[in-house]
C-alpha cells in the first residue's frame, strides 16, 4: 500500500480531541498492557504511530480502529500520559463523519437511537429479572419514556440520526 500523508489530518484529529498523539514516543507500554491486543491483532501503538504519520486513509479504513474496548489500561500505564483512548475515539469520530463505521458498531448506534439502549432486552431476560425480584425492564431509557425522549432530543441535536440512517 502506498503511503499518502495528509497534512490537514493533525488539525482534524486535534479538533476531535486527539491532539496528544504527538506526545507518544512509541515505548510500547500501551500495546503490552492492552486486553484487546491479547485476543486480536489490535496494536494500539501502531494506530498512534499511523496518526503521527498523518496516515488518515489507512487509519479510517483499518479494522484496528474498531478493536479498542476503551478500557483505559493504556492511558493508566502510559509514561507520557498520552490520552490514547481520546485519540482512538477521535479517530473513530473522523471515520464516522466520513461514513466509515463497522456494521456491529452501526447496529449498536442504531439500537441506542431506536430504543434508548445499546442492547435489546429479550423476553427471556425480562423473566430472569422478574424471578430475581427485579423490575422486568431496568430503570433506564427503556423504562422511562421522558428519559428516552430527552435522549432522542440530544441525539438528534448531535446529528446522531444521520449515522444510523445510512
């Protein structure tokens, strides 16, 4: 793959909270401690290095961008206090703005938009909750119409509907 630097990329990344990428000196502590990296091909250090090199297209089209679980282990262990998760989230925001979102993430976003929760609550789970003496539906937006309406107002104001419609 041919490398094509995008000099405007650093400005765009900074605008979405990822300006700390330049602080990373590639020690590898983030990748060594990453729980997602133990089970997948995810290498957070590689993603940050690509951001430093303005490799916008390569990042926004990569599978690795969506492998981070945002657990913050990398941030807690980083000797330079690089806001790695903020960088990853910023990169994801740039990808979504260009219509590049993985189907599983789009489904999660769609669930949030359509029912106020990221996962559905099947009848079997409602029965389990009831058997434990809990309300069948937890006290989230799923059980509170006003809270769900408020959430929709916020999501609409943020343009979230455009993400899930495509």
